């Protein structure tokens, strides 16, 4: 296993991706468990350490598509080159089925019009399980190609927009980047791709 594994990757439509993966590192912040990580992030914040930086700690990103380092003055983050095989073995996508059952397909008012988009694409609440699986599968594939868009970064973490294709219609879904290659769905529909 070398850090050069998977440096060049080919997407579904033959696109070539040049991906050097790194793990964002801020000292003293453990990747896991989540409760300990949160405690240490908050303690470090008392000593003036940036919560945006500590939220990125442990996250896997491709060098061509990552927040710039240093993130701010006196930033003590660094990046560690890691092999794609490691990213691939650890990465996982999670999407709570309630994103569909309790949000998208809930009712017109609560879904902010998002249910119409999904109804128009031919889905209803009975497809929630299918959509959950499909969203995770597609987002994981795209993330592993480095094919994500960096969105808002705040003290809770780095949001990603990831292309999602349903019946040939492509749009962005919204995800939170978590340590060790985990991505968690924040919103099933994050906007049309322009
Ligand atoms: Zn930093």
C-alpha cells in the first residue's frame, strides 16, 4: 500500500480525477469516539483553538478540493498524505431514512416544496428506503472520486454538495464531512446543478 495508490481515478463518464488524499490534522483532537472528540474540541476552544479547524480534524479530503491551509493566522493544522486504499476502506455514507419519511415526504409546508421535486421525479414515501440506499451509494462513490463541492464551513463542520442522479435528473444533495471518511446526509435536495 503506497500513498500513490489511486492517484488517478476515472469517473463513470470517463472523467479523469487526480486525487492525492490527505487527512486534516489538528493536534490533540481524537477522531473517535464522538463524545470525547466534542469534549476536547470544546476544551481546546477555551484555549483559543479554532472550532472550524478542530471540526476538520481527521477528515479525508483531496488536495485539489480542500479548504486552504492555513485556514487563518496562527492555524496549527497540518495535512497528512494518506493512501486512497485507506480512504476507500474507511469511508461510509449515512443518511437517516427520516430525511425522506419525516421531511421530504412529510407534507408540503414542512418540506419547503421539496416533496414536489421528488414526486415529479416519480417517487413517494414508499420509496424512502430505496432513496436512502441510492443516496448513500451515489454520494459515497462521488466522494471517493473527490467529486464534491465545498460548501459552508463552521464550528460544526464542513458541508459538502455532492451530485446525485435520480432517473437522469442530476442535483446536489447536502452532506456533513466527518472524520475518517464518513459523510452524513444533511439535506436530500441541496439545489440544482447549474
Ligand atoms: Zn487550523
